[in-house]
C-alpha cells in the first residue's frame, strides 16, 4: 500500500485532482467528508461541538450550521483550535479504519486540506501538493463559491501559506491555469505513484 497525502490551499483545485485520481483507480479518503460525517446529528462529535460552542451553532433541523460555525472559528484562532481538538482525532480514527479496509496493493490518497498546518506530512509515504497562486485561489472563491473578497481572505489566512505547503511537497501539481492543463499533470503524477507502489 502506498499512502499519499494530497493537499492544497482552498480554491487550488484539490477536489478535481482527487476526482481524477479516483478515476484512475486510487482509494480516496477525504478528510473534509469525514469531518462532516463525525459531526452529523446523534454523533458524539456533534455533542462535543455543541458543548464547546453552544446550541446556537445548530440549524433548526438539528444539523450543524456550518456557515455559522465557520464565521465564528475563522475569525478567532483560539476557537478554531478548540474546534480542531474535537474534530481532528475523530477524523484520524475514521481515516485509519478506511485505510485498513483498502487492499494491500492500493494507492490510498488521503485528501487532507490542513496537512501542512498540522504537521501531518510524516504520516504519508509522500505528499502531493496542488498549487495555485493566492490571487487565483481568491478569484475562484469569489467567482465560483460566492464568497465575498473578505471571506475568501479570511479562509486563506486561516491556512498555511503557499511556501509552507510547497515545503512539505514531494510532488507538485500546478493548477494555476485552465482546467484543460490539469489532467495531463495528474496522469503523470499517477504514473509516478504507481511506480513507487511497485505496480
């Protein structure tokens, strides 16, 4: 099994890279998706988040008000740290379960947005970083996700900067240009991953 950490700043295009890897045969473990699962209604994770932040972070239907919680934690580093101490261990445990279920010959891609921030690079056989210039990220967040420029800046500021991400990279995929240029790069990296996995 080859364990690959995949990361990139918000708006860099990591989700599209993940999708391509899966289409080639990778096993994907998506930390963001798991982070949503571990705070679904009825979970110990959601109970802990409500205990830490109060019932106002729940929507009327009892689900987590993610935009509301985001507005709180992305403007306060201490509150973000509190949230992370609740969610990260739960995500880690679930990721380990999913990895154990993958076959021994698998290339397992761990899609981890905060890999550089949390010093997680040593957990993987190698790290792939999807890279885009900060202005490109900001433009995508405003144009494609409907954020205000201020919201985009706050989200980006809560993450590692470009240099910190590139410092942990074994392989880099440049996604600063149009989507058409992405697939050939991802395929080339996939070929490299297969070689490293001995396939």
